[in-house]
C-alpha cells in the first residue's frame, strides 16, 4: 500500500502547477466569487454525510477560513448515480447558467462501472471546453479510495484516477487529488481511513471535510482544518418548525427516550401533540438493530432518536463502525434531510461502563460527528439540556 501511495505521489508531481485567477479574487475579497461543484452522489447532499451538507458546502467554509474577507458562494451540483455523460448533459442548467468563476469536477465512481475510460476522458474534455467557453476556470478532482467490491475494484478505480490526472496534465489544469489524500491516511492507519467512510464507497462528513480541505488547498495554496466545525444548527430544525406551526410531531425513539421525549418537548410547548413510536432494542444485537433501521425511511416521522444500548456484546471497531453507521444511515432520508435525527451515546444501563464499553462510546461519538449529527450524553438530564438549548421559545 505504501509503495502504491508513493507511486501516486510521483504521478502528482508530474502535474503542472496552474495558478488560478479565482484564488487571486478570493484573496482580494473585493468581489463575489461563484464556484460550482459538479459530480455524483459523492458530491451531492445525501445521507452519507448527514443530509444537510457535503464537501461543496464545507469548501465554502474552508475558503472563508483561509480568506476571512472572501465573498464566496459554492453551489452543489452533485446528483446520485450520475456519470460524466450525465454531467455533460446537464452542464448548461446546473453549472453554466450560474456563471461560475470556477468549476470543480468530480466524476468517476459510477463511470468506472459503465463507461469506457476513453469515453470518460472525452466527456471530461468536453465539460472543460464548455466551461472555458464562458471563461470559467476548471479544477479536476479525483475521488476517494474505496473498500473494494466485484463491481468496483481497486485496479479500475486506479485506472480512472490516473485518467483524470492525465487529462489535467494535457489540459494544463490543477488537480485536487483527493484519492491521494485518502490513501495518505490509509498508509498511516487503516482504521482511521475506514472511519472516513459511511459505506464502502461514500465518505461520511469526516471524509467530506478531507475533500474540502484538499480542494481548498489546491485552489489557494494554503492549508486549513475543518476539525473544529461541528454539526449545523439548529439541531432540530424540522421538529421546531412543526412545533411553531402547532402541528403534531411524530417521533420514533429507542428506549428510554420513547418514554421521555414527549414530556421533555411539552416543557416548552405544553399543547404540543407528540406521537411516539418505540423502536425496540431490548435483547437485540447490533446487527438486528441495523436490520430494523432499514424500515425507518418507510415510516413517516419528524424526529428519530437513536439510543443504541452500551451493554451490547463488545465488537471489533470495524464491525461496530459498519453497523453503527448503517443504523444512522438508514435513519436518515436518502437525499436532503426530511426529518431530524438525534443520537444518544451508548451507555450502560445501571453500571459504570467497562473499558471496552468506553471504547465503544468514544468510537460512537466520532461516528456521530462524522455523520454530521448532534449527540446527547444520555439520560433525561442531557435530553432536557439539549431541548432547552434548541426548542426553548425564549432562546
């Protein structure tokens, strides 16, 4: 793996350094800068990163951290299942109409399943040509590395990643080499790399932050960190909107919150009608809870409250990561967030957590943050504290 990573670094070193005028405008901070990011589900806003933001939204934050005076708007033009061919067809509507200063292009993950690499490169060339025709600069982006499958092999991903680099060199374009950034993490610590992923091919918000940091560095030449950027506020925007409108709120909650949530909300909205459905977890394994989670999207709700028990059998970090992430994934709407999801950290029922349980709690905290969701420590007190912060009409 390390030798492979060094090979890719060598490839990157051959690429031309093409300074971007967009970087100069950002640094000057005297006029608005428009950036459009086109791609597939890895670019778009889907459940993988919490349903509210993805790397384009985080790129805007990163650029404004680098240049405090910058006036920048980053538009997300990612669509699930799309390819370079689909991106070309919708380029006018989703990109060119917005008269961007800079267009970032991140395709390949779906192309490698269904598009010959020569056609993929031709599509990229045409997207580049049409962007340049309206005087927009172009930045090519490689995608993340993946957990291999028969449908998406590492060798095929490498082929398409190199095809992107080759086009960039031929067209004298810069490359935000996100693949190399992910592989750098992988070379140091395989578990840390795995924790950047929501599933075998899609990064979670931790991965999207790495995307945004990498792209921002390529644009500006300056490094920044998004590690301090927490989940977006307000934490319970859908629930709050229903309460303010006097509408009933439907809640799906794991114990003990199925018995706590109604009274907790009614502290602030005494007349609120709270309809609670219990999500059974007693006697369930983590895998069984994950299986139940697959039903959540088909059940109408306004708030889902996840509280995986801390007393479940201890699992290896990779297995815990997979099941815990999918419990959250299935609990979110597929695309932009349509209901609230709140996650309570695992906790032992009556006893102090063991060392292994503490490790699960720490891992769960990271995974919740990586899903761009808000968490509570556990119990009625923590729930009331959070609701006081986000639902209290006096705040």
